[in-house]
C-alpha cells in the first residue's frame, strides 16, 4: 500500500470527488482527516447531492484505517485552523493535504455567478479557504521537511466559462497561487500541485448543466464524461513520493478538452 501510515486531510470529503479521493487514500493505507460542512443528514443542503463525512468515515474504518471527522466550513478561518489543530493533535502530523471543497452552484444564464452575489460570495469563500488552510498547514509540514499539497482546480481555470466567470477566474487563481507557493517550499521537501478536472460524471455537473450530457460527449475528444475515480488516481499520483520531483504543475484530467 502506497500510503501506509501516512495521514491525509481531505476537504469537501462528504461526497463527489472529495469522497472518492478520501476512499482512494484509505484503500492505499492512509489514515484520513475528513472535513466538510455536512457531518450528519441534518446538514445536507442539496437533496440531489447526498452524503456526509460521518458515512465516509464508517467506510474508511471498515477498511481498517483511522478516520477523524471535523465539521469545517472552509470559508471560516477559525474552522480551518480548528481542522488543522485537531488533525495534528490526533495524528501528530499531516503528510498530505487535498483541497477539494468548492462551492459549485450556478445556472446556464450568461454571467450567472457574477450577477448573483450569494453565489459569487460562496465561491470567493472557498478560494479563501484554500489560502487559509495552506497558511495553517505549512508550518507543520515545514517543521518536518515533508508535505504534499494538492489543490483541485478545473478546466474552467483554463477556458472561458460564460455563465461562471467568478468560478473560472478563481480556479485559475488557485493554479497560480499553487505555483507561487511551490516555488518557495520546493527545497523543503514540500510539493504543491493541482489537478484540473474536466466535465466529470457527478451530481453537481447535472445540477448545473441539466440535460447536456449529449452535448458534453460531443465536445470532449474522449467522447465521454470523466469518472471521479480518475480524478482520485491523479491526486494519488501527485501525493506519491514517486512524483517528488513534480511541483507547481496543474495536471489536466479532462479527456483532452483543454488546449494546455
């Protein structure tokens, strides 16, 4: 198992890609710290997107791995600091951080997430969360001269997204933020990389783009939507010590849809 005795913190781990990433680490021997706003069924906000980190923790423990559940709203700095403090207190270290939490709620209307301030504010909050959690985790990684940080961006950070310019702009910002941080900590045994999913077969995709699967299949060179498990495998690759000479990159996992 590639990550035996490693500790991975995964945000947005209650469902979708975050959940799949957490389970993939557990299958490879890692212990997990699971962060999300959705801890119990009572916390579920979208009926079409079920799942809680308590349920994910049960699956991980069934594999014989440890799982710490920490209710976290990444847009709240005190929540983020509490998450890192609890992770270090429980496991004495953090080897891997995956920032998967992101607010994805928009419609097909042009400039939709820009013109709805509640949506743009939520998106800005999740970007802020990546900044805050990186600030909180780096001292622990630097003290050990070891760490892997993987941020989930999007093909939207490389392409124009007419209905979600705030989303697209901040996803591009995550990639550049990651490159800038990586240049400073590369000599300290810490890598900072991004995975940029394309159009993935997830509940949030169908919520935001209902009835567009045929169109998506036509525009994607691979002629299919991506799988959550394919994103997870890319994350595991960047978290593995075999990729220790790779840092500051954004790995596109999009079936060939973006040009760079």
